[in-house]
């Protein structure tokens, strides 16, 4: 027996491949949309993964440094370091700022950490980590900076000494790592005019600027400008220790809120990107349904174009099974071409997107299965139409 | 037969698509190995250094002000002027001081006159006593010759004794007048020196860095009218991370880069390591003096200070970017037959040039993963390739 | 003479039921021997197409008896379950338009029938090639259908109808699109093949050019057939 589907396809191969190609682009869009969704979720998790903390300690009754503001004294880390089971700690400060690069403003997330302690970038693709306590920065490659570039924040110039990759905030903004002291200064330092205004206001305040106490004013001024606050303290526990238990201890005795890495992930995904993710997920579903409908139409139209031939085939004794198999094979073939073209296209254009598009192999396999299932389902309509054809139509008219 | 070229084209097209698809997946897709750049462990001499930020300060600041509360009368110098030691820089309003000087002087003059009068009385009493004495001596001789009566002698003796006593009184009066004069002289000199303290003088040769009061301002004792410093004695009050401050010693060479002259490193030396460190910022305070006075004077200017520690020879170094942490352990990643492996390594301090000292666990010449295009997991497939943007 | 290729006795066909029922066939009797080519002619609406469909086993008659090469196919009900296999193996079809499968080449169009019956591909192709050779289109054996001329297509269609050696071939206006010379050559071929393959061929036609060539003609009118002697003009 010859394969009717193969012959039919070979007969108008160009059209078939073009149809598959078009379908592929549609599948590519669907895959990309799934990638956007995955990328969004991954963006939320990438910082947590890179930082590698087991516990996030934040201000009491807050949802951590990303979902809610959190402020702690930076000596909290020292008291946490003394807890049994705690291996390493690190103070971190996060803030979102605009930086200008090559004349273009962009939003970045500044992350301050103490070099050598927790909170730094996990890997670099160029350069070296921050080694000086001041004026050095490690930027994500997506900011466009290169090693050796100068980066201006507030009134300080920083030298970019290293580059990271895939270091983004939960919102997808690229990150710039600074030393903690620099980040604190950037976070809490006002601009010069504000400082001068504040000084004048203080100097005009008679209770601070008493004639008989000339030393009081500068002390108050310094108190106002200095800050030793951080947004969170990261904790890594010793191997074999249960982060949950240590987090509970911190919560109970230190009057702070402590989240395990998993809880933090849930906060970021559930609280921060839930709506956006649902939006994309819904759109993804619609896209999948539309794709399925288009596949069904394509296959149905393909079949309707062959009604006469199918009637003849039936008249001369072709079994329903053979005809159904032919239509099914053609549909699956379309799905097959479509999937690979789509995967190809999605992989090709994914890096061009401004935000991370994460194409998971699992998703691709799932999409492959779904595509074939949709094609099979779509061909049912066409098969039903084909089987309803009366072979008598071939005779007479 | 005629479908041969078509078949060939189809086969070629399919093969091409499959090949590029595979290439794309292996290169950019999820199956792609993690791109890494390797570096080599080197043994070399290390010149460790410590970096800190500081502000330019004068070694000592002189605040010139009145010793007593008062009102500023004149300020004779202005910001930036150079003054000599002893030069009058400001004057306080003396108010009634001049009159009090006058009074003291008058009192002392008067007591001088009184002393003179007392001294004249002494002279007079002396001559009286002398006369009375010689009368008594003569009467004594005359009595021996029985020329006069005993009665006469008694009289002259009594006269002499009275004259002696009067002399004693006159002398005591003169001494008292002398004392009085000295007291009034001292009083006068005191009031004069108070008066002269109304003229505020520079204690040293230096430069006025601030003029803090203007004529008419009333100051409390100890408040400054002007501040001055010695420009030859400047240093940078440098804050150094406690974790790195261990090797610093007085006399070590340091490079100072002023914020205003970013390209130029000025030589300096560690002059003092303060005993008290800042427990809040976890920093030590190190004073670094300039070898040569800076070209321009700007106190409070930020400066970056790099202190050179004694060099170590033959140290194993790994690029700092290679250092990673797995759990609580520090170490490096190695590429073994295309897979990443973590190796715990004992590491020393990181240097500012981006290298870290290896204490144990690695040999010279070993290759380690320095840069990677993704976070490494144990056993992850890796491939050496050029990363970075250039 | 042995049993006829086809024997039809009192075959009726009623469309619908009740007062609106239409009797398309009102008792048709036919007997055609193997190797015989007969014409079936009649005006439009005479029941010609209905008869063809009943003979082709694509619609069910209402009553009567239909015997194909000795096998009773229909006796007030279908006697065979698998009409598809019946059509495939026992009945050949030639249509007005050739209705070849455009995505198969000439050989495979013909070979498809034995293949559907489970004959191995090379054997089926050999059978097809034999028929194509008999029809003198073997030189176009691997050609795609759209590349064939109308006459060539019709020959391939005839080859397909005959490849399974059916006892009857139903030809519905096989010469309609052809000019008279070609039409006559088609009839000539049918005549030759009917004898060669011992097949009865029923040619439904209006074509004035070919009617005179039949030796025997069934004339159908108002659902009844009347047998007539044809001119049997030499070809």
C-alpha cells in the first residue's frame, strides 16, 4: 500500500511547507509568549538564586525588600552571625534608580553588598568582582556598560569593573552591584541643595543651634546625613541545618521577620508578578486556542479541497480508515513542521526581546505534544467531513 | 526521474533546516553548554595594598578667640590670608578697660608720691636721731667731766631714744608705702595685659581658613573669631575597612588621589593609626600625611588613599572572579572533561587588582573557570568560549 | 453460454416515502454477458443515473434482485456486508471526467485498487503497467495526472476500472469531453478490452457518435428499461 498522505503532500509540497511555515510562526509566537511568562517568573527568581541566601531577614511585619519597603540597622547582621547554625551573613540594600548610559536613561536596580559576604553576583562574564570598598560597580551586561566604563550615580562616579549576565530585579530591570557603603550613601544621600537647605533649617532652629553650645549643630547635621540602615540581611545556614528552624528562631527572638528562600520566592511570584503573569497566561491560552482553531481550519479547508478525489477514493473501495489516516497524517505533518519552525523562530528571536524570554525544554516538549494533539483533534473535524462524503457523488452529479 | 532535482532539493532543505535547528538549540537554546572563560593560577610577587576614602584635614587647627566674653571690635585678617606668629588678627571691644588702666596708673603714681613722702620722713627722723644721739654722747662726756648734771644727761638720753623710735616709725611707714606701690603697679600691669588681650594674636605662622565672627558679634569665652592652620602640616583622615587594616603600620608609603585631581597620585605616608576605631562603620581611622604640600588647599576634600603593604614574594594567585561559594565553603570551579566541578580552596585576601591569594588547594599553572555565562551547577556541561561584550 | 456477467431482475428504487415518494426505477430487467459492451441511453430524469448508482452499489435499491457473475449481490437486501470491497474488486468505474487522483502518478492511480485489496506494491504496479500497456499509455506510466491529455487521462481511468478484472465496468458518459475521433477510439478500446478481459461494459451515454456502435442497447424511460438491438456498426 502506498502512503496517500505522503503522495498528497508531495504533490503540492510548496504549499504544504508554506502552510506549515505560517503555522510555525504562529506556534513560535505561542512559544515565545510561554517564554515571556517563564522569563517573568524566572526574572523573579534569578536574584534569589544568584544571591544564594537560605534566609532573608527583613523588618518586622513586612514582606521583604522587594514587595514592601524594609529597613534594618546594619548591625543586625552581627547579632545574627552569632546564632548557632548560621554560616554566613550579608547586609544588602536595594534601590531602583535611573542611570544614564550613552545618553539614554534606563532603570536599574542598585544592589549594595559587602564584598566577600553574601549578596554579591554569583558569576561574572567579564572583569572582576568589587574589591575596593568604594567607587566600583559590577553591572549587568544588559545595561550596556562595559568593563572600564564610568557610571554616575548621584554625584559619584563609579568604575565598572565586572559584568554579570541575567542579573535582573524581579521587575526585570538590570542590576548594578555596588559596595554596601556606596549603596547606602546613594540611597540615603540627598542632593546638595537639599543638604544645604536642611543645614540652614537646622541652623535656624534655636534648640539645636544654641549660642552657648557651638559644637551641637555639626553633630546633629552628621546624624541627619549618615545612615547605617540596610533593606535586608541575608543568611546562609551551615550544611545540614534546617533554614525553617533558624528562621523561626530569628522571628521569635530578634523581633524581625525572616523568610526562607522558598517563602521569598513565593512572595515574589505570588505578590509581585501574579497579575502580570496571569495576564500573560490568559493571553497564552487564547493564543493556543486561536492556533488550534487555525490549524483546524487549515486542515478542514485542505480536506474540502479534495472532496471529489475523496469521493472517488471511496467509490473505488478505499476504506474509511485509510482516508482518515491520510488526513490525520497530513495534519500531524503540518503540526510537526509548524512545531519545529516555531521552535526555531522562537529560539532565534528570543534573545532580541528587551526582557528575558526563557524557553524551557519541558515547555517545548509539552508544546510539541499539545501541537500534535491539537492537530489530531483538528483533523477529526476534517475526517468527519471526509467520511460523510457519499461515494455516489462521484457518479453522475 | 524528473523529480530527482526536486527530491534532492527537499532533502537538502530538510537537512539544512535540521542542521541549523540543532545548531541553534545547541548554541543558544536550553541544551547549550554554559560558556566559560578559563584563567591560570600564577605564582608571582604580590604588592598588597589597602584602599580607603578620607578627607583632607590639617594636623592641628588653631582657633583664635577671646579669653573672656566680649564684643568683637575689629577683624584685621580675612580668609586665606597668611599671618605671622604674634600678628594681631582681631581686636575685642575694650569697653571700660582703658579707663580702668588710667585709674590703676593714677593710683600707682599716687602711691609713688606717698612713698617719696615717707622716705623724706625717714631722712628727717634719721637726722633727728643722729642729732639726739650726738647730744647724748656729748652730755655723757660732759657728765664724766662733771660739767653737767646728771639731770641734763637723762634729758638728752631720753631725747635720743625718742628720736630712734621716731626713725623706726618713719622707716616702717616707708616700707608700707613701698608695698602699696608694688601692689598698685602689679594691678596696673594686670589691667594693661587684659587690655592687650583684647588684641587677638596668631599663635603660629599659618593661613586663615575661616573667619567666624564679624565686628559687633558678641562671643562667649573660647569661641573662635578666626581659625588658622599650618599648611605645611596636612594629612588625610582615612577610613579603612577593619577587615583590611591589619597590616598597616606608621611610615608605610601611600598614594593619595584628590577628588579634584583624579588623574594624579600624590605621595604620602602613614603618619598615625588612631587607637580608637569606628565600631558602627567597622572602619579604622588612619592619618596619612602628604610628603609634599598639595598644590592647592581644600580642607574637607575627599581623597582616595591606597596604602602599600609590604610585598609578598612567590604568592599563588587566582583571579577574584573565579572565587565562588558552594554552601558555606569557598572555592573555585574547574572544567573537567567538559563538566564543571567545584573545588574547595583555602583562600587569603583579595587584592584590589582583582586577584585573590591561594593558601592551599591549588597548584601553579592549574586552569580554573573565571567567567561563566550562567550560574554553574556541579556537573553542568561547560564549553570554553569568548564571553563579554568586546 | 455460461452465467451472465450481470443479471438484474425487477429492480425498483423509490426515493422518499408516503405521498411524496418518487419511483425512480419501476422494475428494471437486464442481462449482460461477459465480453459484451452494451449502451444505456435515455433522457434526463429517466432513472439512468439511479440505475447506475444501484449497479455501482453506492445506493440501495428498494426491491428486486441483482446477481453479479453468479453471486447474488442484492435480493431485496444487500447480501454482502462490505460494499466497498465489492466495488473495489467486482465493479469498474469510468466517469465522464476521469476523476483520477491528482497526487498519484498514472501507474499508482491504477495500482491503487489492487493495493487497497492488499496486493503487494510491486505486484500491483506490474498489474497496473500491464493495463496501461494494453491501453497504450505505458509511456506515460510515471507521469503526474495533470500532465496527461484528456484522452490519456481517460485511458488511465479505463485501466483503473479494469485492473482488478471486475465482471462489469460501469462507464458514465466516458466520451463526453472527447472529439468524435477520440470518442470512437475509446469505444473501440472498451470493446476490445471487454472481450480481452471477459468483462461486461455498460456505457451510459448521450453521445450520438457512439450510439450506433453498440450491438445491444438498453433504453430507459420512466424507470423502465427496454432492450433494443443496436446497429453494431463496425469500428
